[in-house]
């Protein structure tokens, strides 16, 4: 089931955060801009490839490969994540 429970998680270390996110299936909540003219449509599925820290240290970018084959980063608040059995 896809949900936004990840919004309420905190991680002790970057390694714990990476372990949670990398390889996780996600679904776009809203259209996510790829560039000036194209976007990932809402409800599109993707797989998290890596996590990048942002300069403000509060948010982070998830680098996702979407079902159309493109790789595009997004913030954790733009997606639902797949949580088995929840």
C-alpha cells in the first residue's frame, strides 16, 4: 500500500536513511517537473536509486527512476512510498 507515513520518520544516521529509501517503490503524489517542458505525471511509479542531501539539511532529494525510463529527483513530500502490509 502506498502512503505518506515516511513523512513522520526520522533517521539517526544517513546510512539508516539510505537503507530505508534505496530500492523503495514510490508513487508520485503530484506532477514532478523533469525539466522546463516535461513532468512525471501524478500516480506514476518509480524506484529510488539514491538519496542526496540538500543544503538546508532538513530535506533531502530522492533520485528516482520512473516507469517511463527517466531518472529525476524529487523531494520526499512529493511522493507516496510503498509500505508492505500497512
